[in-house]
C-alpha cells in the first residue's frame, strides 16, 4: 500500500504590524542632570509599517529583510530582541523566539522604525507565549525600552510629555496625507540632541509648553490640513540641518511643489511634507524623485492604529 504524504502542520507563527510616526510638533527643553531633555510633542502614526513575525525557538534570534535591512543590527543591540527578552523576564518564560523583521520604515530616519519593531515584538511575543498581559502592562514595558516605544504600541495621534513616553490621546478628525523624502544616510538621535545642546550653549532654553500647540490641536480636531500645515514645528530641525545641510533641498522642493507644510521628522533626516489630498501626496513624491533629493520616496496617510496582530497560526 502506498501512503500519501501528509503535509506538515503550519508552525505556530504570529505576525504583527506596527506603524512609523511623525512628530507634528516637537518642543525640546533643557537637559536634566541625566542628560535627557523634557519634551512636549504631538505624535501621529502613519501608514508606513514594520512587520515582525515571531515563531518558537530555543534561543533568541533575529533576521531582517526589506529596505536598508543590511544596516539593521541583529545582535543584542536590536531593540526588538531586547523587547522579547524583557517580556520573557517579566513573565518568567524560559523559551526563546525567532523574530523576523520586515522593514519599511526608514532606518535611523526620525520615524521610530526601531521603536515600532520593539512594540511589534512585545505584542507578537505576548501572543506567541500566551502571557495574557494587559495593554497597560505592555505599555509599561514599552516605556522601559525607549521614549517612542509606547506610542508605537498605541498609535493614532497623541500628545507626549516627559521624555515623550507619557501619552494623552488627541482628538482628530479625518485623514491627513503625507509624502516623505527618505535618505539612506541616517542621523543618530543622540548626535542630533548633542548638536541641539551645542547650538543653544549659553542661551536660555525654556521648558516645553503644551499651550504652544493649541493651534495645532485645534487644526487636528477640525480636520483642517491647511491649518495643520501652517503650525508644524520641530525644535530639532536646526540641529538636523546643521549636521546634514543637504536636507535644505528636499524642504525647498516640497515647498515649491505646494506642500501645506514641511518639516524634518523627529531627529531626521526624513523630510515630511503635508499634502492637500492623496493625489497631491503623489505629486509631492514625484517632485522629490524628479529633483533627485531623496534616496527613497514614500507616501502615507494618518492617523493609523498602533501595533496589532494581523495573523496567527496555532
């Protein structure tokens, strides 16, 4: 008798998607005694995503694919691996995990790609190991990993305070459309903050005041893209331009192409241009490409949800 081969059962796998972010406003205060800066920021999660696929393993290991994957560390310095280990320690899990990162958010681009990986890894491992942690406990772990990780977990639009990790949801209406000029030459967040301090040496740096963003919050509540574009703000932009003067070019191209507002995203070097519509975002992207001022061009919409399971097999 001939036996028909039986296909192997699918391996237990959890796939999680987490968004990149932009800072609609980023206000930076003076450094404290530990060197950290108080922040007041307004985050928006946008539809440029990282995916993390978690499968069982005896050890903690990580692989990467996608744009710029060759520059992503796969050792213990990777924030996603650190997230998995932290969760395992918290719940007493003795198993390992294989994480595969599918990159799309720019690397070292000021859009929190590493933070999105960490948030996705927390959600993926929580599901894979069936730890049953509540969202508040995951947010607590996220805050221990980095200032942007809690927002990558929650997504949508939020006001960040403290080091950016204390979040308050922000009311928004409608959808906002963006075009991004991405540079493969990354900027170190730490280096940009050092340059910010150097540029302000000997000058008074006030504590960040959320009241300064009242017009921005009003624009979000009204769903008024034109009003939002007029009040985009980034205290780190001058520092990013000082370290990478070439960013002046994509900023100018976006303005010439009719962007409602244009700003360096976070610590840079990604330049974010706010469009009138989805079609106008494509026009802005084409302008970046035609002018040769970006290594990669993206379009996206926001706000979108934070880290979420998109598929799982048992």
